[in-house]
DNA sequence: AACCACATGTAATTCGTTACATGATTCG
DNA sequence: CGAATCATGTAACGAATTACATGTGGTT
C-alpha cells in the first residue's frame, strides 16, 4: 500500500489537488521521491476518499473547478502507523551497471566513457538543485527533510567522484584485475566471436 | 525491453537455465541488480527464443531435464546495441526518505532512529558482501564488473556515514534549520492536532 | 482567437508477481 | 524413504502507465 501512503504523506504538508501532487513529484522527484502518473493518482485519491482517509475541502465556488484533498483523523493515523513501520530496503535498478558489468574488450570503451559523462552531467544537475533546495527562497524544507536532502547530496557527490575515477581508469586503460578463475573473460570473447563469425559466413 | 536485455546480459556470461538466472539475481542482486520472478523469467526466455535471440543447447540426455539457453548471433548483436544506447537515469524508490521527510515533532524520534539503525545493519551486510565479492575465491568478476562493484562500495559507505551523522543529530536533538517561510511546520502540527482532537471528542 | 497551463478522469494495455501445479534427483 | 533442492511452467491477479477524452481560465 506504499503508493497510497506516499499520497497521504504529500497531503500531510498541505491540502492539495491531484494536479498539485503530480507537479510535486515532477521536479524534486529526480533523486529522492518517485514519479506517479495521473492514471495512478486520481483513482487512488478517489479510493482513499471512499475509505475515509481523506476528504474534499469544500470551497466557495471561486474560480476553476478543483478538488482540494485533506487528511481525515483516520488518514493522519494511518500515515503515522505506516511511518512507524520499518521501511523496506530500497531496490536500485540501474541499467548503467548492467551495461558496465557485461562490457568486454571487443567493445569500444569510448562509448562507455560517453555513458559515464552523460550520467555525470545528469547527476551534477540534480546535485545543483539539491544543494540550492534548502535555501532557494520558496520551498518548504522541514528539519527532517533537511536531513534527507543532506543524504541525497552525499550520495550524488559519491557518484560523481566514482564517475571521475572510473572515467580516468577507462581512458588510461588501467582497469583492475577482477577475479577470473576459469578464464571466463576469454571464454566469453570466444563464444561471441564464434557466433558472430558464423553469422558473417552465411 | 529492459528486462529482456538483462536476461541477454546474464546469458552472455555463460549459458544458463531459467533456474540459474533466478539464483544469480538472488544474492548479488541486493545492491546492483534487481530481482526477477520465475513468472517473468520463463515466459520471457520462451519469447526470446521464439524471436531468435537465444536458443536451447542440446545436451545428451544426461541427468535431469533442463534447458540451457545460449545467445544466438542475433542475440549478441541485440545485447551490444542495447549496451551502446545511453542508459536511462535510475529511479530510486526509498520509503525511508518519504517517512523521514514527513516526520514531525509530535512523533517519537526514537522510532526514526530505530529505522536508521536497521537500515545501517542491512547496508553493512551488503557492504561486507560487496567488499569480499571480487576476491571471494569463486565468483567471476570481470575488469568492468570490478569498477561497478567499486561504485557500490562507495555508495554504501556514503550511506553508512550519513546514517551515523543523522543518528547523532537526532539523538542530540541538534536538527538543522530547514527552510520554513510560511510557518508550515507549525501549520502541519496544528492541522494534525485539530484532526486528532476532533476524533477523540466523538 | 489561439494557445498554454490548470484540472479531472477513464479505458486499454502492459508489465510483473504470487500462487499454484508438476515432477526429477540427490542427500541424509 | 522423506525432505530439500533442482527445474519448468501457467493462470489469476494486481499495479501502474499510456493514451485518450473533456473542459476552464488566463495571457498574448
């Protein structure tokens, strides 16, 4: 029920519309939270309202039609029970590491270096944003959020540092040894060359 | 088509069965790769075979019935084309940060400290494994994988360092300022107290 | 008048997991 | 000989995205 709880968490800051929530996830999202589509948000808000965790704030028909959702007592309690529960260990899905782990000597390492450069730029963008965030003059950053932001900063800095190291290692072709007790690296190259040669002969 | 490519990537190490692949994801998984269930793996392998990316290695009916899959020339090419494509920026979904970001002064911070302690232990377990990995005497670790592992190490170490800092800050109640231009922290506490009081009165 | 940002919603589809069903082989 | 492990597979279900459908209000 984690997506629902995340919605309750966002609403705990202040009453919001589905549209607001989507926007909220749009920019901060990049490094700490995760995205959500309208097709998820609206049905879930409806469901949460039906179950009594949130309700629609009545407003005196000013301007555009919109539904501001606010937490009910039951909603506040549900959020806090969830917060007290031990969080699951996060799963990181990073294509870069799958690509890197299965790279081999018959591939052009400059492409890999390109991937690293791009990742570095993206990471630097986010880092810049994260660094300014707690003093940008408009965002609300609670004491606790500030701790979370500090973590994001450290993680992003570690990533950039690694990218620099890794890039240098690849450029100077000074790769570490690894552990290859069965000559697997060679076997892989042979299997691959064999397969591709076969193919060419046809 | 990222799951399919990950299967091709695993098969590029050596021919494997669906069962092997699942096992492969089971332990290393924790920090660099991601898990996959049989309900995903078998149908995808079947599909990849039908599409000509992999084929079943014939074996002389020794022992147990099993299907060893190997890459076809088309499979090798597809894997490498995918590797050359720029990887998407990873999405991190971490409940801990949602819980932390919406923590507030009316909640017992010792519970939060408990969450951090648990995360620390889990992270240390993985770090221990990751550190031993490239010299554990049995795993195959290519030169490139060794780079990826080095990254995992740095990230995990950064995480542990942050947990230590954050725990200390919470214990000494020495939290940072944050940024609260509209008195939102107070507003949140008021909204919540109001809601919960109402509830009690009923 | 046209366009963009605000705003809500649903239907079809994709994607993946869980749970179940089945059976062989090895080890104590 | 019973349990654990190896091994493959499917059906039902659940979760989330994409694409579509609709409309208002402010700005140029």
